[in-house]
């Protein structure tokens, strides 16, 4: 059996220390769009200014610590009411630390081993921007059952106050992962893209080169919430946008610049395979249909390879309204439940139960109060003009 280099286990926070954390951080399991996420380790020294740790008042915690044992984390995950064996996509350590930090990855590998030994075939997503070597790749290749994907975040941002970690580290990790991939797959996570910061011709060329060292490339914008904006102001960083937003900001002009470069490559400058959504890239890398049912949002699919479109088309089945309504009501939905040609639309459900429905039916599930507008699907309105089309409302 391939194992990680032995290190002393991370200490576990006591009850008083855990009680001082925000409740959202102290509860290690969260259902996100890309999967049921377990974050039993908190603390990160990488100091990326736009990190979501600002949302949990956790940015100043630089030294990783555990909330519980690795065994307890696995039990909490597989015992969660939203966990479905072999179906629910999973994410490990994507919210409060980097899973490939030397003192963190032994715990990551241990949890992966315990899940794999249960015979689970769920998708498991790991997101990193840190160093990955050939020994790590050997461990990642050793899992026999899990459908494992390592997403390497690479932005190319050169402003040291915004991203202190040199992007060459992530680029080297991506190439190493791709060169050694056997059972796992690797995705070039091109993010966050911020106009004027990392979307020059040179940045696009670097992204194109990296897209050839990955099974798929996913590009996306910036989470710029009030807490992150406050941090930018406190340390004197230039604000990338005039306002903040609940969803990721990816202006239309920036997207079109990328898509034009992708669609019209210079001779001898071909791109890898590009996707707008994480689950689309992960599914493609594994030769499967998208588990988030994005095929219903047709304008997202215009850049997808024909073979992938055929897979998603075959798997995408409009669910029975009665079955959807029954499950939605059990989860607490109020008001009308609708199934249209793009999505399930519900009222009164927070994100976790909506994602539970989405992954269960393989069909998008939207909140009527927060519509996904045509062409800017799932993105903030900043940088977009309203356009007529089949919104999911």
C-alpha cells in the first residue's frame, strides 16, 4: 500500500477553541454545488487576499488545526443525511485550508483511504494551489474505487498583496499531476479571473499552455463579498469592482475575450478542453455526464465537445413533477414546485436541500427568488447587460 510520509498528527482544537469559531466554520460539513464538503482542518498560511476564509472570520488563523479526528470526520460525512453512497459528489478541505500543505496532506490521504476502503465510488474533489510531487501522485493513484479529481488553482495574478503564492508553484503541480495521472484526473482551475489584473494576452497564453497539461480547464471569476472587500480596504488593496455580490463576478467582456481566444487559436497554438462550470470539467475528465445537470442551460454548452454533449444529452432526463414535489416538500419547500426545460424551481429551500435535489435528479434546481438569468447563469449581474432569454425563474 502506498502511504504518505509520516508526520506528527495535527493537534485538535479543544471545545473552548471550537466554540470561539463562527458556527459555520465549527460545523465541518457543508453542502456546496460541487459536492458535500467536509472541512475538519482549519487554518492556512497562504494568505490569498480573496480567500473565502474571510467569510468565516478565519483569515488570521494561519496554522492548521483539526476540529476532530480523521475517523470522526469520515463518520460525520458518510452519516450525513444528504450523503448518498456512490452518488453524492464530495469535496475535502476546500474551505479553510489547502489540502496539499505538508502538515495537512497526511490527514487528507488518510481520509481518502478510509473512504476508498468502504468501496465508495463517489466523485471526490480536491482543490489546491500548493506543491504536489510524484510521491503524492503515487498516493493519489492508489485509490481503487473513488473517482478522484485534483483541481489546481492557477490565476497568474502577479500582485503580491493579492496573491503572495507564486503561480509557478501551481503550474508545476499541475504538470506533475497530469504527467503521473493514472486513476485520478486533474483539472486546470483557472481562477479567479479579474479584468485588468490577469486577463492580458500574456495571461491568456499562459492559461492556454497550462490547458494542455490537464484533463480539462475550468475558468471562472471572483467571489467578492462584503467581508473580502473590507479586507482589501483595510490593507490598501485596490478594489477590483465598485460593488460586491453574492455570486461570482465574471463580466461578459472578460468571458468573451477568453472564448474568442479559445475559438480562434493561432496556428500551432491549440487549447485544451475548456468549460464554464466545475462539474462539467470534472465529468468530462472522467468520461461521464455532468452530475449537476447543466445540459438544461443550453447556452453553457456551446463550448463543450460534441462527444461530451452527447453524453450529457443522454443522461439528462426531465424528472417527474410529482416525484420532485414529494421530495421538495419533505425538505421543506413552500409555494409552487416547477419542473421546466431548464431546471427544477422551488421556493423556501436553502442551498443544501436544493443541491440534494439537484444531485439526486441530475437536473438543475433553482430558487425562484434568485433567478439564473439567461447567459449569465449563476453569475453576479456586475458586468452584464440584461438580455431576453429563457431565465430559470
